[in-house]
């Protein structure tokens, strides 16, 4: 039922978050992965941010779906009084985590200017001088 559906959504959100972390490590400016291709590195960082947003949406949908069920059962007059649940701390943690994941993914997407200018945001290599001539 609903419990299995929300568990599946939350598990998918956690797995996508782990994948996004791995993708983001490649796309971060402080790592040496793909250092020779700054435009590709920006695209990888943007992809990590988009995956984070998708993970946040899955977590938000799962948590809200279960919260909706709790509210529906609480106000249903046919539900016995001893079987009514209220919003617990797990729901609030789920909503908070989903919002933070969405905000983090949004920040990652906004901090990656794909088409800035022809100038690179990465410092030039130490071994190459002007016009690509090597210093010896």
C-alpha cells in the first residue's frame, strides 16, 4: 500500500542523492578530475545539481503522500480514535531533508554558469606561459 510506496520513494531519493554526491565530486572546482576541460566539468556539476533536485522531489512526494494519509485518517469519522495518528518527528525530518536537498540542488545549478564568457574560471596551468609557451 501507501507505506511501501513511500518507502520506495525515500529509498530512490537516498540512492539518487548518493549518485549525485559522486557526480558532484567530479564536477567540483576543487577536484582535479577533468581539470583540462572546464566546460565539461561545469556540465557535470550541473548534472549533479539536477539529480539532487530530483532526489529532493522524490523525498518531498513520499513524505507528503504519507502526511496526507495521516491527515485523511485523522479527520475520517469512521477511523477509530485509538487508530488515529498525528504528524510525528519523522515527517518533519523528511520535509526538512527534502527542502534542504532541493535548496542544495538549486544552489549547485545556479553556481554553474555554462555560457559565461570565453574566460575560464580556472587558473592557468603553472607550466604554461603566454601563448602556451612553457617556462623552463
